[in-house]
């Protein structure tokens, strides 16, 4: 009899402890765009930059090295150019176009013709050396399988990232890949907010 009473007390104690732990150590609210305020005359500028940085962070974690790809401080040029050593092909090349939330994608943004012109301009202003620029352009002109182009779309309010490949003309082809990036978005928001001490571009809210 006393064994049953002891077991009952034990189970009741464990149940109360688990309930207390759940209440005491409840997770904070799930990340949402409402906790990230973009500042400035055109908040879409910092929002787009946030998306491009997020893409770069994810790819560098996967071993890609980012190359200079901008023509000016306004962000004109190519959203992302990345390279990664490949023991079989020597070097893989990945070119990305990133959009955030409702921003729309146009095939011309990842067309070979547009990208080749942009790479030439990036070389002319000195942001890419000749060997690198010529190697990437040459591989694109030869339609080398070493070159891949991807469209990345980040939805900030639910933390989802969707990726799809683009063909030579920039049209999206193949299956889409979808990922949950909530934790990374939250961490990046807090990190950039700490860097932007004057709150000129963004402010991450903790509540």
C-alpha cells in the first residue's frame, strides 16, 4: 500500500516540476518582422540590405567566399557573387539575386547578358581583378556547369527562405527549396542593431 502512495507522490512531484519548468522557462515570443524596425527615408533600402546580408551569412557558413559585386553605395550591380573550391572542377561559382517580403523578381536580373555586363563594369571600377572577372565571364559564356544562379526570397514575418535556380535567360526553373531561418534572422537583427548604435538603419526590439 505504501509503495503505491510513494509512487503517487513521486509522479505528482515530477508533474509539478515539469509544469513549473514550462512556466518558468517559457520561450520568448517567436521572431516576427514586427520586432525589426527599418529606419531612414526609404526603409526598403536597409530591408533589402538585410536580406542580402542574410543570404551571404548562410552561404559563407556553407563554405562559399563572397566577392565584391557592387558598383556604388546605392547598391547597384549584382546582389551576390560567391566562389567555392571544388576538387573536381577547380572552382564553383554562384551568383544570387535576393528579394525580401513582397519585392518582385524579374528574370532580367539574373540573365547572363545582364550579369556579364555588370561583371565588366565591376572590373572597370576596380572592385574585381581581371583574372577573377575574366574567369567568371568566360565560364558563363561557355555555359559551364561550374556557374549556378539562384534567386533567394526571404519572408521576414515568418522567417522563411525560398531558393530557386535560374536558367541562362534568368527564368526560374526546377524545384524550390524552402527553409526555416527564424533563429538566424533574429540573431542577425540583434547583431546589426547593436552595430548600428545611432539607429540610422534598423532597430531590433526585444519585446
